[in-house]
C-alpha cells in the first residue's frame, strides 16, 4: 500500500527460507478490522509503503533443512505479521498448524487464536449469563467458543437483522436489535435483575463500550475484545469502580500466547467442535484486494468476513 485506499501489485522474488522455516503457497488471507484504518488513512501511526496481511492459510511448498514436523503439500494455517497478501510467504514452521480436512478458505487460524484467548481470559464458567455485543466475525467466533463452556444464557446484540439471525442459528439463546429495544432491559429480565456475569464488547465503538458496563452485574467481567482505534473512548469510571467490574483487555502481543491460542483453536476447528462455515462471506482474488478492503469497511448486507485469495 503506497497510500491510503490503494494497493499496488508488484512482482517480487519468492521469499527465501531459513533452516526452521517453511515456504507457503498462500491460499487465503483474511482482511482484519485492525487493518482498515490504515487503508482509510485514519491511523495516526500510518507509515507507507505498508505490507499488511497476517491471517494466512496455505500449502507447504518447501521446508527448511531442520523442519521435521511438516511435509510438502500439507495444508496449514499460519501466523505471520506482514506480507500475507501475496502468492508466497515464508514463516517459521512452529507458527504453522495443520488444517487437515478443513478447507483452506476457512482455516483462518490467527483470528481464531484471538477469539480463543479472549474467551479463556474472560473465564466464562458453567451456567454463566453471557452477553456478546457485536455479531461480526469475531463476535460470532466468541459466541461459538463460549457455548463450549456451558453458559445458561448467551445474549447477542447488534443492529443488523442478518447478523442477529446468523447468531441465532449459531446458538445464541437470545438476540437483541439494539436499534429497536433496550439491551439493558432484556438482560435484566433474563437475569432476575442482576445483569450478565460476563459481557464481551466486540465492536470497537463507543456505544458498545458504554452498553457493556450497563448490562454487567456487580463484580462481573467486562471484556474489551473490540479493536478501538481513532478518537479516545470514555467510560463512567466512578460507576465502574462502584460496580467492582473485572475489566479484561482482551488483546494479545506476546507471541507464545498467540501461538498457544492458535494451537487450541485449530484443534477445535479440525476436530469439528467449531466451524467457520458461513462466516467467510466475501472472497476476492488478489487483483481485487482494494475491493476486499472497501467491502470490509462498508459491510453490505450478509457481510461477515472478507478474504483475499491467491
């Protein structure tokens, strides 16, 4: 990306690999919400040219001489930090996880790792009442994972009818269109006035952050899973102090934590315990990468996740 809103495609040499690396022929790379402000020119830390792409799946084309765990032709999900929108990417073998029978278009292990780590850090317990604010791609992954922990209620809130219907089909016990009804009233009615034990804010916008505090019980857990970019956010800190919330900043930079989450997530995905079927809705080929980013910003009806395929 030489400038906001425009990618330039370049022919470059196939990356070389080290002794502990593999070369992947990229099948798909997801468009992450964290990349959109850079594309829109709204990120104050922007530095161009920029080479994004970190949600990679692909097939092993070559292995370094010390790699013994992976073989040529094997389909994997991989964690990379840059240049994922390419035909080939070099990555450490330790950062690759077998996709087995999962189609590579659905083997997006990096965002799945984030969702696994979010739910584990939140410590959802048996019979908890849970609220998920935001039924986008990450919110729906959290919804799937939370259900494995045996909650009593999982209430999903959004403003989009299609997103809420998708959440209902994926197991939400209740859905709330916050443009039409009060989330606080619904949660209060379902919890005998107490509020949610755990609330996941998965949108990255101010209104959802405010709502998370409004629907969580005293000494409950508020999980900030949305990626908050742009203007500073505000919270009623005196009220949150009084409510004795446990506030979880569910973002991860430690590599070992990311890789652990990816390992667990891919185990769940390849065993069929969870699925991304129906969540990758808008694939684009590499020649149309700008359309992929534009679609992720505009979120047309039926949109959940855009990917770039190679």
